């Protein structure tokens, strides 16, 4: 009977130790999850900011392209008009 009690006490101690270890791991993992969620949120903001910067760059390039296209057309018209006058 005494041997069984010691066996039971030993098993009980192992279970408690295992439980405490598991609880510690759970706490650590929850903290890590929170850190990762914050990092994901930060990265989402950075990605969103970069996407807006890209959209603005595209708008500026389109504006510049249209400006130079208009200038080119005016230059072609002026050259055609000049070529007609000299003929």
C-alpha cells in the first residue's frame, strides 16, 4: 500500500510539473502571438503606405506623359505648318 502511495505521489508530482511547464509554454506562445499580430499590423500599414506612394507616382507619371505628349503634338503641328509655309 505504501509503495502504491509513493507511486501515486510521484505520478501526481510529474503531472503537476508537466502542467506548470505547459502553462508556461502557453503564456510564452500567447505573448509571441501578440508580438506577431503587432508586427503584422505594422507591416499592413507599411504596405498600405507604399501602395499609396506607388499610386501617386503613377499619377505623376501619367501627368508628365500627357504633358510631353501634348508638347510633342504641338511641335509636330508647328513643324507641319512651317513645312507648308516654306514650300
